């Protein structure tokens, strides 16, 4: 990142770094200012194209909004904060932009703690209409005069909670201007009836919202004119704005930077690619296997699967609830559906996992990617809770592979079950591709190393850190594989030689492996000592994985220090 | 229930107890048969009016569907199974109807395990479109010829997952007939733009669904004609059917039965009424308090609150996700929102509780009613998981009152916090109204009784059972009040005199109080013995609370037996 910062130091200061300064420009100056602010943001960021182009596409819209409305007195909420980089630069954060998504720096999303210009934070999609409704209703009750604006993408509008909010608020007569930022994409190309039939006008009007548009989202002067008229309008209404996500290359002058966040190593293979390849192989042998993804085909490498099996691949849009119950229907009809979810978004389908899949004991395979810490995306995106919230669900098997070979084996295992199975793995990958697939038995675990007094029981890829930490220590290591179910007798025998057990997981320890094992030990081996390592009961902020694990004590050094204490005692 | 069964014994047998028999009747005979089957169902049930009238209102629709379509070969899915009593009677379960919602008897909802005519179970609303989509997609892939029909109420259509499914499936060209059963009510009067503007045609068409209707849902012959035409139609399409929920008194002949499920005692007061009264008092003193309910105002006694404070009461429709984030917006704007949810439906707002409320540390009060076992509603409705899934959420305080006085005290406590608080209590109530409200401190617990060797640590109203069980035993009792946070030092001191700790909770022990306390004991008092009581890791079926608690060992007798063993050892 040092490279990027150095470039930024050479950047000219923005001619307006706050809405107040912006409003002193004439409308004629705005087109040039839009270019200026876009280049500023582009030059200062060195991360994923998806977030940058989303923000750059709303440059003119952002400038026009802050120019015409009286933010922060007027309330402006961005749905999924990664549209909001221009907004951030314009609201006093241009100087800090070099710290974007870095530990201690500004967040990649809007965040209440960061600025009065961020009245509501968002990393998950489709929340903005509910939130702006709350602000508008509060203003009515408190008799505060202000305008309320939310900006939502055409991808995010497919999320069910957006509809719930539209339907409820459509009869409220509240003063809400909803801007539909229609770039015809979420992260992948958008899907669904609304998008395909471009029937937004009928849709919004059917729910009681006024409709205006579509208008060109890159004509800043026209947007300012529209927003100035909006000052005197009231009621729930939608402005449909068309924007284009330009490829980043069009913007990339004069601040040429490279994406340096992922070291390019030819032998490196991501878990998501291991998963997708293994799934394709299984799908060739079992025609009942079908795949459902809520708008995350490329983020999950399932776009490769789609190329091979287009009719067996379902991108349902940003629609986690539907994705799970749709899979339940497929399973009830004899197919073998796999639902792919980022761990943090699985929270959106929680009731459906319980009520539609587990209760009916349907054989749906859930693959949770981005489990554990995700790094720079931060608190909204860490997969910190999945082990804990899945743990109490009856009929569910919960597995976490320690490496790519195990991931492949577990996938084969999962499709062989007649009941629901979760496999969760983190962001990242490993150096050497493995194809060593082996049969896994229910409740089986792996004794990876024998030791004397202490044994580390790990779940998931964090076991690789354990291996490195203990290679020269007389410490045992068990890779648990399953959070549940367990083979009590076998586990008891495996732990029998040890006086001290250390559990380690990359999720919340509260209700996760730690607490589960603690209770198990009290019942079965109360004489043993126990210590749990994992995520504490706080929201973890953003930073690199290395920095976060260091801060949380989830690295080799801290594990070794703990083990030294135990071995010395 | 004996009274009801006796009446049933005198009932005439239905002239058709299966779709096969039904199809032998002529269309002219159907109106009379509708009356016959409705009376049969009515006579055989002695429970809540809400469910019966929902089912009776679709008598003609149900008869016409089974008459015209080839169930169970054709797939018919009912959204929220309590519309499905007539369907059950017609599909071989009329003889068992007297066992409806009784332990070991048939379920109050559709259930896959119960009949081939129930291809998909449902107790929570808005799932049917996703599910029928799964069946239809599976049929296309498997090249099976059959028709696919789902019936959804105008209340359930407001749930976000219904929209997610409509939007996704609207471009699918699958053969799905969706019947909108529009009785203009969910449990309360329906709300939202769709209902208010009766804009269903535009709404469905905007998402790519054909639309037909509205038609009279009580003209069975006409419904049969329509369905026969539907045999040759394809694509995703909606039939809008208008039905009336007649007051039950119109049907109540000749099988007059009384609701005998709740003993009528004048001094009995339900927790939900204690809650609503206490909330009204608090709302008089703090004008920032507002209330949000997803279509459950009467089920929560908040209709009383609405009478007093109509402008501060928000029924958002069946829309749990929106309800939580709408509250987050209100809180971010300076108000003190309370979101009322049934525990089981809180699963629908899980991501929003984490991402929109807890992460932003907004002071929203969540009141979870129907926590723990609910009895006759069974597996889909037990509030079995809330303690476990809320437990890992940072910033959240989780409380459970032991009685009505504690409930009132906790409500006052919750509104005094600057962070989110959950209060959860079960169905039911108590004999004597209490108004003794006292100040509660964070992390405080109550030592209700001293003992010698053993102490029972209880959370919530199950503590009253503990009190009865141990009144003559030398056993201590602590009412924990908080699942989190805890005052470690104070709790350590309180447990210090005891060698044996028994925890008891009315939720899943996995990830709940049991596991949390087990880990705490290992770290702080490893010499103590421990036993947890609560719900096991299985889905609990339906029955009376007494029967279920007996089966699960959550009653005085079983606790006393355990304590006798411990005291004797």
C-alpha cells in the first residue's frame, strides 16, 4: 500500500472537500469538478474494481445530490455503502482516502461513527428504504423539517426487504425521494422480472410510489435542476436514474496504480476455485446436482459451473431468503441442490434454513464462503457468527475443511447425505493444488499429530496455522472437521492422553466450538483443563487478515505463547 | 378435548374423504359438499378462530382445486398451512381431525411427514412461491409433466421472500399457477400499498406474471371451470381470488363447541397483556417510545397501545426484515423504538438485528413473545432457538423475566439503555397481576433461595417451576435475568457455596445458557459439577405445554428426581 500512498501525496487537493465548498461552485463548474473528484478517488484506492466502478458511476449523481440538498441536515442514505466513495471524498474524507479499508483508516462502506454525513451504515444490500423510512417517520413525529433521500441500485432492489419497505411506506405519505441507480448490474449482471421487463414504473406505482424517469445519471446539470424541483415536492416517490459502470481503464489516467492486494503466485489456488472445480466433477456424475446463488456467481467461481451446466445453475438475484426455500423445493422434488452463500449473507436466509430445510430434513447442501474474517471489507462482512447461529439447528451437519483436499472430500460427503449439510470455508486459498479426495465418515476427525500434555483441537483452515505453530512442540493436534455431529466415544478416546485442551476456531467463540466443547468436556472429561481461542464477543473492524489476527491473538506467536505457558506449568 | 371428540364421534362420515372420491361427484353436487366438509372441519376443531376461519374461507377453493387438478401428482402448496384444514379433511385426514394439534395427532399446518398431499410444509408465511418454483424447476429438469399450484394470502404476499420469488421466477417461463387468496386480512387487517391500492394486476405483471381476476372464491362451479381451462395454460400466472372470512358463528351449527383450551380464570393475566400495559405507562412518560409490529398487533396485545398512541404504532405488514431496519432508522434519528416479534419470526430479521441494529449499537428494544415452547402450534412455531442465535451478537443485552413484575422492570430498564436490548418471554401468563416494578441493574441476578450443596440457575419463567420443585429441598435458586452480559465477580461469589450447579432454560441448550455457563464454569470454577436442562438438539413437535415439558423432562418431577440423585450422591 506504500506505493499508493506515495502517489496520493502527489495529488492536487480537491477544489471542494465539503458540501459547503461544493455549493459555492457554479452549476457550470460541476462537470469539471466531477472529473476531478472521480480521479481523486480513483488515484487513492487500490482495491477491487467492483467497488470503485460502482462509486465512479455515481459521481455526477453524488455531486448533484450534495449540491442541491442541504446535507447533513437533509438525510442522504446510500444502499450498500460501496457506492459511496465519491460521497466520502466530498464530505471531508478526501485526505483520508489513502487509508480506505486499511486498519484504523476509513471504512469501505458508509459508517455512522465516521461522519455526520453517514446517517446510516450499510455493507449488506437493500436496507436503505427501511432506514430512510425510519428517519422520515421520526422527522414527522418530531416535527423536523428536512428532506430524505435514499439511493438504491437495481441489483439491491431485488432483495425482499426493499419490497417490504416499499409496500409499507407506499401508504405513509412520508417525504422520501428514492433514487433508483439503474446500471443494470449488481456484481454480476442483474436478473429478474423487474430488470428484464424494465417495468419499474408500474412496479413502484403499484406500491404507492410516484415515478419519474428514467433520466441520464451523468448529466450533472440536469440532475441539479431535478433535485432543486424536488425541494418542494413531498410524498414517497422514485427517480429512476440510468448510469453506466465504465471499465476502470477509462478512468485510470493519470493515477495508474495496480491492484497489489493479492500477491500473484502461479501455484496459488483459491478455496472458491477448488470448490467450483470439485463441484463440476461431482455434477458430471450426478445429474441431480443443481446450484443456486443469490447474485454471487462470479464471487463464488460458480460462473465456471454455469458455463458447463447453464440449465442447472440459478442466479436468483440478491434474494437470500428465496434462494434457500427455492432449494428446499428442488430438494423436496428429488434434486440435490447446493446453495452458495457468503457466510455473512447467510444471516439473511436464517429462518429459511431452519423452517424450510432443516425442519423438513431436506438434503440441501449449503456452501458458506467468506466464513471467518474477511479482512478489508470489515465488520459488515466478516463471517463471524455462522458457527454459532447454525449450531442450534437440529438435523444440520456443520463441517469446515482444513484445506482444499478436505474441502473436496467434504463436498462429496455432503451430496451423499439424506439431510442438510453446511460446509463453510474462508476467503483465501492455498499454495498447492491438491486432488487427493478421500471418503469422509460422519463425525470423523483427524489426529494430525500426537503430543504429550496438550492438544489443540481446531476447526477449519485455521488448523494450518496450528500446524505451523506446533511443529516443533510436543503438542497434539486434532482437526475436528465437524462442529456437529460428534462421535463422543471416539473423541473421548482421542483426548484421553491429554490434560489440557485448546480449541481454536475462526468464528465467535460464544455459542461456537469453544462453548460446545466446554460443555462436552464438563460432562465427559471434567478433570481436563480447557482454553478456547477464536473471535471474541465484539464486532471486528477492517484491516488485513494478518493485522486482525494479530490484534485478536489468532496467530502462531500467540498460540505458541499460550502453549509455552501451559507446557511450563 | 374429550368433549370435542365425543361430538365428533356423532358426526356423519364425509361423502368424499379423498380427492379420488371427490372427483366422482358431479359439479352440481359440489356446493353441498362444500358445506358438508366445512361443517366436518368446524365440528372437529376446538381451537383458535384465526386458523379455522382462514381454512373455512377457502372451502370452495380447496374443493375446486382437488376436483380439477390431479393431486397429489399435480403439486399443490399452501402458504402457511393453517389455510389447509379443508385440504386435510379432503385428503384422507377427516377421521383424524379430532387429533388436530394434539400430541401424536395431525399438525395444525401442512407437513410432508403427514401426507403425500402435503409436498411442502409451512408454518411461517410467504414461503410457497419459492417452494413451488423449486418443484416446477425440478419438473422441467426431470422432464416430468405435472401442474404446479400455490395458494398465498394477501397478507403473506407482503413478506419480502414472496417478492424475491416473484421477481426471480417472473422470467423463468415455468408452469406455475399462483392463487392469491385475497381476504383482505392477515391476522389483523392487512396493510401496505398493494392492499390499499388494490394494484395487484400492475404489480404482478411488472414482475412478469400473467394476471387473471379477481374472481369470486365462493363460486365453486366457476372455480372448477377456471381450473379446467388452466390445465392447458403454461407460464407463471396469478389468479386473484376474493374470499370472505365469515365470523365463526355463521358456521357454528350444528357442531357447537367451545374453546376449552385456555381455562378461564378471572385473575389470570397473560404476559403479553402485562407487557402492553407496562409499555403504555412508559410511553406516557417518554414521547420518544414508538412501536413496530410485523402484522401482530392483536397477537401481542399492542392493539391496546395503538388505541392510545395511533401515531406511534407501526404495523408494517408481514415484513420482519423491514420492521427491524425501519426501527434502526427511527433509533438513529433519536427515537426509542420497540420491535415486537414472535421469537420464531425473529429468525426472519436475524441479519437486520446484527447488521443494522447491533453493529451500529442503536438503542432498539426487541420484545420476543412466544419464546420457548408454544404448544399446539408445534415445530414451526416454538421459540426454541432465540437464546442461541442472539447469544453471539456483540453489543446486545439479552434478558428473560421470571414473572410479570420482572417483565415490567426489564422493560423500563431496556428503554434506559443506549444500546440494543432483547427481552424474551413465553406464551402464557400468571395468576396474579403484579405492579411491583423495581429498578434493575445491568448484569444483576436474583438469589431467590439459599441452599446447601446444589443451586439451580434459571433463566426466564421456567424459574417458577423451579421454585415449586425445590421449595422443600435444601437447594439454592438463582434467577439469572440476563443471558448476557454477566457480572463475573458477583456470579462467582453467588455460586461459591455450591458444589453442583444445574442450569435450566426453555430454549435450545446448544449455544444457549447451558453452553455459555459451562464454559464460564470451566474458566472460573472448574471444580464444580454441572448439569444443564433445557431443549435438546431436536425439533420438538406439537402437543400441550404440559405434555411437551413432560416428554422433554422439563417439569418439577424430573427436576426433583435429578436433584435427589445429586443430593444423595
